[in-house]
C-alpha cells in the first residue's frame, strides 16, 4: 500500500464489498512499506481478520483494472516518442498481458521494458531474462512460458 492514500485504500476496499470498519483500519496502512507494513499487519491483522473469497476476487478485479489503465497510459507515453510503435490495442494480447502483470507486481517506470515489448515477444522475453528483478519472480509468474 506504499503508494496509496488513505482515501484511495478505503474507497477501493469498500467498492470490493469489505466492511467499513475493516476498510478504515486497512486505510491506515497508507504509504507504509517494508518493516512498517509488516508491523502494521502484525498488529492490526487480527482485528481485520480475513476477507471472503468473493471480496478477494472483486478486489483483484478493481486493482487489475487500475493497473491495466496505468500500463496503457505509460505505454502510450513511451510509444509516442518511438517511430513505428503500434498503438496499445495493436500489440499482441500476450505482450499486453505480461506488461500489465509486471506493472501489477509493482514496476513503475520501465521505458526499456516497453521498448522491448514494442519489438515483439522474443525481445520482451529477452528483456525479462536479463532483468534480475523480474527473474526473481519468474518461477511463480511464468511470463516467459506464456510469451512462447
């Protein structure tokens, strides 16, 4: 939640159907990260408890929509300075999926990643292979296999 405001966290959780008291508690984690975030979860986690499977799905759908829009915006921003770069919707669906997944994971500014995506699946796969940060998660994310 390190980049989310109190209001944004609260509104997102409520939209996902999470009870008001849980959303209020969770919203206090705004801008926390690393040790402070872990400490917050340790202290307040038992008060919040678990959310339902349905709420988890809604929360994922809400956040995924946001990340998809942010990815599209960043792609367009970088692509407009590159001659011959296709519009977002003309990119291969698998490339778009992988880009959104990477941004969902937390990557914020990746012009080199976008340049590789514009060059195609092989270039994007090569970029992922050569990025230690992205490769740390490859066993779980399976982006390279998906791009084949």
